[in-house]
C-alpha cells in the first residue's frame, strides 16, 4: 500500500504545484516602493474606485503636489481681470458689468494707472445713491501682492500672515499678471468651494443650535 500511496501523493503534488506557483510569487514579492512623487501619484490614479473615489484621489494628489505648484498656475489671468477707476460712477450699468464678471474683487486704478485699492462686491450693499456714488468712496486701500512664481505654500503663508484673502499677482518686473483670491487655493485643494449658505456665524445662539 505504501508504494501506491506515495505515487498518489507525488501525482497530487505534481498536479497542484503549478497552481500554487502564482501564490508563492505573490507572497514572496516585496512591497512596491514608489521611486518619486510622480510615481506615487501614478499609483493613486490607478487605485480602484472602491478604495478611493475620484474626488479623494484628486484631493490627495493636489495636497501632495501643493508646494510644487506655482501661483501663476491657479491665478485669475490678467486678461480676465475687470479693472475699474477710482472716479468711475457706480451706476446700474457699472454694477451690472461687475456682477456679470463673476468675480468679487476688482483692482482700482487712479489716473496714472497705479493700483490704489480694491473694490469688493460686498461693499455694494451700502450704496446710498447708485447713480452718483464713485468707486473711490467704497474702495479698500489695503493692497497686497504676491509673486507669480510663489509656490502655493508661500501664497498660503502670505494669506495667513496678512489676514487678507485677496492678492494682486505681479512678476519680477512689478507688472500685474493676475489675481489670487483665497477661494482659488480652496478650489485647487478640494475641487470646489464648500457650498454653505449659513450666514449667522456671529450669532452664538444660532451656531450652537446648528
């Protein structure tokens, strides 16, 4: 009986051994180590959606490459900027033009075309006479700049340092090349601005009840 049993065992091993080969290779394989950031980001892109959603992959990828990105890659380009002059009248036509732009901040120029301030759309709510008020009455004279070659990390540090949420972007020749609102950083990281219509953040009772 023993010789017969041995033969059966040998036949079984011979049959099953090739089928186990792929599992041996899988178990003995070393964990893959990405060579660089680009390689790692490539792995993220190939990760199945049941592990990471498209949005999660995008957020992780953007965060990991945050310092490698430049302000000029996400800023509002100069040809998209709506400039106004300090002596412009804030009448219905001007307000319609500003609202239609889709922007919320507008650089204000004087007669020499120097930037003398920023006009915010939220200041329009206090307009008393929309046919006679001039831009200079409502402009914010605090103007901050960032270099177009700043990394996004440098730009974020500037936002925190100045407590400002809107920058004029310039190049090394001090020429305006774009605008950088804080929202642009958030949209880069998350893909979009969080949609929240709550507007009672100064009301302690309402915040506590929320």
